[in-house]
C-alpha cells in the first residue's frame, strides 16, 4: 500500500537517541556558485536501519556547511548528533509509522521546489520504501 498525504515539515531539535538509521547526503551545493534554479531538485537517498524494533516515524533533514578560508576553515553541522544550532533539523513526520528491522534498507527520493506561504518556503516531496517489497510511503510537506 502507498500512503500519500500532505503535511507541514517541522523545524525542531531531534534527540540523537531517536535516530535509528545511518545518515545519507543527497545534495551538494557550492554556496559560492549556486544558482536559484539549482535550489529546486529531486535526489535519491538510501539509509540502513541500525536499530530494529522501533518503527520509522519520521525522516530528519539537516545540512553541513564548510567554510574554507585562507586563514581559517569552519564546519557548521546541524546534524542531530552535534550540538544544536539555531537552524535545528527539519523533521518530516510520516502519516503512519513504518515497521523496520535492523539491517533493512530504506530507499527513496526527496524533492525540493519553491512554494509555500513565503518567498523562502519550500514544498518537499518524499517518496520511499523499505526493503525490496516493503511498505511504500509518499508524502508532500510544506516548509515556510
């Protein structure tokens, strides 16, 4: 069965103890050269479940930004596994929990396009499935 619905992405701090999978980068942007058109994209993702027995209830999104200077280089990491920043994480709650087992792979795609109530808003489209024959989910989120 495919579960399809629309909801709002939530910006909040994710407890790292609640993260049950590996992380996966899905888009690289060079902040020095990125164009507005490049901010709309669809990209694949794949993560492995590390802790089975806990249902998959959400997908957490975060970013890492590297600032490489001549005298100083910095890394801004907004992962749940690092100290909180004011950016926090974007959490995409699934409409229904998905049962997962340790070692299973969750695959899918995440798409970003401009939209929402303000000019910086996004519509995020999440599609995925667990394993080869597992539960499929498809959901659209508004992030303002």
